[in-house]
């Protein structure tokens, strides 16, 4: 999230780097190959964090803004402009 201080383009790049599965896969494989059992929970929690984000609709970000993701447009929905529905 700190990347967004530098603007939406850098924010999206930083967010996407940490919220793609590439780094947790590398972390978990390194933990297994180096026999660092203390590192393994961090990789698994990282996997879970990304999965829960996707489940809640927070996908990888586009540079156009934080609310624009590869899954959907998140955030406050615009107010309807048409006539009110009949009850």
C-alpha cells in the first residue's frame, strides 16, 4: 500500500508484486529446499492471504486506481441515474 504514495502506477506495481502467487511459491520452495521449517508458515499464510483477498473480490490492481482490479470494480457504486423503480 505504501507504493500508492508514489502514485497509482507505482502503487499498482508494488501491490501486484506482493499479491501474486510467484513470491509465496518461491518462498515456500526455498523453505522446503533449505530445510527452514520456521519459514514455511509465512509462505502458507501468504498463500492464504492472497486467496482470501481474491475471495473478497480484491484482485490485482490496474494503474488507473486502487479500485480497478482484474476481478471487478470495487468500492462505492455510482448512484443510479434512471427513474426510481416502482414498488
